[in-house]
C-alpha cells in the first residue's frame, strides 16, 4: 500500500536511492505514490563528505527524516544523517510489517480487489488502529470484537479475522504468580477444588488468554498466564488469584497471593 498524499515534516520515511549526484541523493519514497525526495550532501552523513558514494549506493534502501515539504514545487527535502540506529531499525520493521499487511489484504479480499474497496477497508483499519498491521494483529488476538468499532461490514470483518488468524504471528508474554490457599474446615478439600476452578475462570477466560493453575506443594498453587501483552497478562493473573482468594475467604479460610515461590527449590 502506498499513500497518495505527502509526508509531513519530521516524519520518518523509507526510500530507495534512485540517483546520486555530487550535490546529494535522490530518493524514491517507498510509502508514497509517485513521491521523490532530495537529500542534500550535507544531510547524507555527519562531518565532511568527499564523495557521496562512500556513504550510499544506488538501489540502497534508506530511512530518512523529512525536513521540509513544498507541494507547489513538488519538492521534499530529506536528511539521512538525522536518523539514529534505533529509529532506522524501528522504521524498517514498521515498513516490513505494512508490506506483510498489504499481502494479507490480498489474501482476505483477493488479488483482484479494486482500489476503491482496498482504500475503504484500509482507511477503516488506519482510523481505528493507526496501521494495517496493527489492525490485523488485533483481529488475530481479539477476533471480531476488535473490529466492531470500525466502519467495516460483517463480511469484511470475517475475512480479516480469518486471514489474520491464519497468517499473523501474535507476540505473547508469560507471567507467573502463586497463591496460598488454606481452609481448616472438614470440607476444605472441596472448597479448595472450587477455588481452583474459580482461579481458572470457570471457562470464562477471554480466548486470547491462556491460564493454568497447578499444585506446587501445600498450601501453594502456581498460576501461569500467557497473554498478548504484559498489562493483560498481569491483570489476568491478579484476577485469577482474587477469584480463588475470595471464595476461600468466604468459607472462613485464608489466602495469600505472591509473585515468588516461598521455597527456592520445588
């Protein structure tokens, strides 16, 4: 997907070196349709430059910062030297992600999808998520629910979710905590069993979360959570412990949630 408009000053853009002159470098912008920028020799690299070709090659992919845009003159001024290594790596990864998302759009709607429909679907995802990739990733993690607030119709949502679940590699994080559960009454074993079922969510844990509770050693139980991000994982972990603790305490027992094992060795 290429944007039809113009980049904004200070924006980072991906481009391919098209032409090298003594005074600077012409760069074709990969993300903008028909747009070309000029990186003056003073903006190619820090310090004095004897030969521009010592720093860039024709056909090389570069990340540049937009210094100025003059639409009337059809001119975009760029700087390669103002982009640090971290920004460069991050922008390249973002660009590669959008290329993947562009392929997923074709998988979802067919290679013959016309420009008008492509733009409508893409704009709906961009408005809600900021990028096509983030839209597909959200669809892979949360399913139909992630796209309910967009302007997409049911068939479009279904196509995106199906494609996302088949193609998007979702990043997951894992967190672990422990809960001590004790019930002194004669029915304590049954209460503990019920508490553990509550900890596991009684079948109502969101589908993007994997949660498992295992016995470590009386009275300690391990809660392991896998989720798309730390905030979600931590929340699910604390909720799990709280459900178990509440049930145990309602039956006169005691509960204690902690992040580290009480013993060094299992």
